[in-house]
C-alpha cells in the first residue's frame, strides 16, 4: 500500500505516481477539496481517498477502482471509460458527465445534471438527483434510488433511467416506459454490482420517445 | 427635382421594377420557408460580402526599408506553438495549420488526404466532432485532438496519443451554436463512433457538459494537463464575438494557444441564419485579439492561430503582419481537394446547384467525394491524389507568404508587422487598425 499525503505533496506528484503504477493500492489523505485528484488513470489500481475532493476527481478513469470517503465536487468521474468510482458522500453537479463505460456509485445524493451526455456508463445513486439529470444521455443506465428533479432525461437518446422515488417534470422527449422482466433483472444485477440495496420492483423506467430524432415540423413546439 | 428614385434602373419599365426590400433571393427564401417550415441548413461559410484581407495592401520595401532577394536570401517560416506550459510544444515548418473537420462531415479519404499532405509539408491537422479515426492518427504526424461539447468518441487513449488538445468553445460559423450532422450522413461507422443510433439527426451540444464558465474552464484545463502529465499544449478555440473578453479569459484560464475563428469560417452544416448573422469578421477579430494579448503582455507567449476565410498566401501574410502566429484553413483545404471543381456536373445539378455555388456538404452527396460517406462518391477522391493536391496548394501559399515577407525585408514571416500595411477602405482601416492608404488616419484609434 502506497500512502500519499496531499498536505505534504502535490496533486501533480500524486497523479504522476498513479500514472506510473501498473497495479497496487494507494491511500490518499488530506485531499481537502483539491481538484483533479486521480485523473487519467489507466491501470487496475485501487485508490482510496480519505476526505472531500474538488472538481473532476477520477476524471477519464480507465480500469482503476477509486473510492472517495467524503463528498466530491463537480464532474466526478467525468468521461469514465471503465473501472469503478465510488463516492461515500454526496456529489456536486455533472457527476459522471459523458461517461463511456464503467460504474459510478454515489452513496449520498447527486446535484444537477448527473449523467449528462452519458455514452454507455452506469451510474447508481443511492440518494436523489437534481434537475436536468441524464440531459442528452446517449446510452448507458442511470439508477436513482431516491427522487429525481425536474427535466429528467431532457433530449435523451437511448440511455435508460430508473427512478424509485418521485420524479419532477420530465424533460423534452423523455417518457415513462414499461418495466419488462429483462429490465427488472438488469436493474437487480446493476444494484447488486453497485452494492446498493433497493427493491428492483420499486423502480419505474424512463427513456426516449424518439420524437426529436429527426426534425419533424409537427414536433417543432417540443424543441 | 422629381427625378427617378434612388436605385431605379431606368433601362427597365416600371412594371419590371425590382424591390430593394424584397430582392429575388429574399423572395425565394420566403417561398422556401413557406414550403418547408424549417430554416435552411447548409455547408460552407458566409456568402455575403464582408471587409477582409483583400482590403489591405503591403507597402513593400523602398528607401527606408531593405528588401530581401527572392529565392536566394532565407525567409524562414517555422513556428512553435504551445510554449507557455507544455513540455512538448508543437513545432511546425509552416504557419498554416489544417482546421478541425469532423470525420462524419468529411469522409475517411478526405481526412487521410489531409493528414498525409500536412505531414509531408510539416504542419498539423486537427480531429473534429466525432473523435479521432485510426486513419487520421496514422497519416498525421502532428495531430491536434479536439475536446468538444458533444464529447462524441472522447477517449483518454486518444488524449494521450494526441500532439495537442483543442478545447472547442465555439466556431466562427456559429458562435453559440452546437454541431449538426443530418441523418443522411450518419452511417454505421459514424453512429458507432458517436454512440448514437444510425440515421438520426445529430445535434451536438453547444455547451460543454461539465463546465460552465471561465473559472470552471481553468480547472478543466488543469485536469487535461494532469491527465497528459503537462506534456502537450492545450489550445482553446473560440468563435469571434466579444473577442477582447474571450481572449483575456482564455489567457486567464491557462490556454497555451488561442484559435480564433472569424465569422467567415466554414462549416459542414449550420443554419444559414447563423452563418450569415452571428459573429464578427476575421479582420476586426484578429486586431482585437492581438490588442488584448499585448495589453496582457502575452502576445507571442500565448500563440494565436486565426481562421475564417483564409484563401491565399497574401491573406496569411496579412494575418501574420497583424500579429497572428499562424493561420488555420478549412474550406480552402477542401477546395484544394476538389470542392466546387467543375467536374461531375450532373451530380452538382442533382443537388440543385452548379460548380462554384455548391454549399451542399450537409447532404452527404458531395459531387467530388470530400464531404461524403458514400463509397462511390468517396472513390472520386483517393487519399494519395488528394494529398498531392493539398500539398501543392500549401506549398504555393508558403511561397506567396515568403514573397511578400521578402518584399517587406523580413527574414522570418513572423517579422511582418502592421507598419508594413495600409487599408483600402475606411472600414478595413478601422477594423484592422492600419492607416487608410495615403493617410496616417486609423478611424477609432
Ligand atoms: C466540413 C467542415 C467540418 C468542420 N467541422 C468542425 C468540427 O468538427 N469542429 C470544429 O471546431 N470546427 C469545425 N469546422 C470549422 C473549422 O474548424 C474552421 O473553424 C473553419 O473551417 C475555418 O474557416 P475556413 O473554412 O474559412 O477556413 C468545420 C468546417 C468544415 C468546412
Ligand atoms: S463540392 Fe462537396 S465539399 Fe464542396 S460545397 Fe459541395 S458538397 Fe461541400
């Protein structure tokens, strides 16, 4: 286990060290809200960060497993490709933005635009998400065990959203869809992979009405 | 005293008097809008006439300046971009780069032709919306990787194998607008690269998903530097609008290089109203950018690449003289590859146009195989042959710049300066900040 104290050494030195390691476990202390911690990792390393982090923690993650024992600022795990990022606290806006793969687990709540522009990743939020979550989400799954704010799934493409709690106003072109047995099973597997306890039967599914896929003059008022 | 009204064409009878408020093209556009119920989407840049580099002239050497001998005395053209923070700045042999044009908008052959030509000449080429293709990475020695609001295909592996990153905030053709690729151009490969279904109209986002203002952007740039271990330069591309603010904020956010795209800048598909009515021309944009960089003490420290309507060696020489470090070309590179060439006339006509007038890149039916994904059309542009055309064009541009620089007595093209130029019109004089020919007057200075 490599221990790294951010009150003594820089984020630059930490990231360089992480980029240079092919495997292993890292314990990072005193993050104190610093930005860009553990970004651009590309190896099966385990990183535990003890405390709160600023912007873009675990950005563009590939293969690494990163746990944040605290809360995270904007854009946590943005553009994640693979691996797992777990936040034990809450996360600010744009969590998991444009993620292409991998899994982001938020044990607390997520702010606005969670899963914005997501492209294949999975996001499981044990709490609630703010407005405009899954905005322009392309593929992948966003699971919300609590409530979802207004304009959920605005301009969504083929991504799938599951919400257990209340949902505010749905965004443009986002509609509730039938929860098939396959969806229920996939959701149960995902919850179990995320280590989040929730009853798959309590969720409703949302996705694209596909009315905005090609311009149609009769739908002009939906834009 | 009751003579004919202004603008009256006396050769025409009153019954054929045209309306200045409703000229033929305005009438046609209203008829089209009434038929279709949607704005016109098209490719290419602005078609209206704007003050541009043709409105400036070089003075050349005379008694007070000493010219250099053409062909004999050296006139260097190399530039280095990204010297502010990057450990590995981009070194180019000529101050002409190839602008970001997406795979999807351009076909794979065009992309490869551009990569080959740029590599042979010693300059850079740029990816575009939709990500990096293997062909363009392989064929481009120096490849700039765009980070766009859509984040289509954005991949840390490609980030790490890029020679520089370019965060796109805006484009001259549509500052404030996102990308557009109509369903007819979305083939299986394009759809897969963008993680979207085939055949749908792709409207790329106009805002980045994970940052909203200049303070966030500063941290975003820091993140990209951390991911790339501070090795490669980070460019910021802006569409020309409030250039003074945007340049100052780009410098503050930590950009190594600013790419400034004037309103003439080309596009593959944008609303005509956007292309023609939003943004400011390249000429005043460039002056404002250089002024701001100088005020901040950052001119030549943060390098400036300017684009939007660059066609000739003289355009480039004038841009350099105004203070740009390099230029970027999009449309002109397409023209070198054959865009608007009078061949395959029947295919232009099938699009309802003629060579010389075509702006139909959005259709995916490019008659010369540049902006298409159709294998049959693409076969009209073989990468090797396209590379030769573009290489010849880039060589010609470079020779023209050197000719003008030598005439002004400069041993490096970056030594050209505003004092080497005058303006032909009051507008250009005010916009470019060089005196009206025959006077010492710069309106607004
Ligand atoms: C076919 C085509 C595709 C383009 N695609 C992109 C793009 O993906 N990203 C981008 O930032 N700019 C794009 N542009 C704009 C160019 O990068 C550049 O700003 C512009 O072409 C410069 O002006 P010029 O065409 O007058 O040289 C595109 C332009 C064209 C003509
Ligand atoms: S010839 Fe091809 S590249 Fe040129 S404007 Fe027409 S469609 Fe576009």
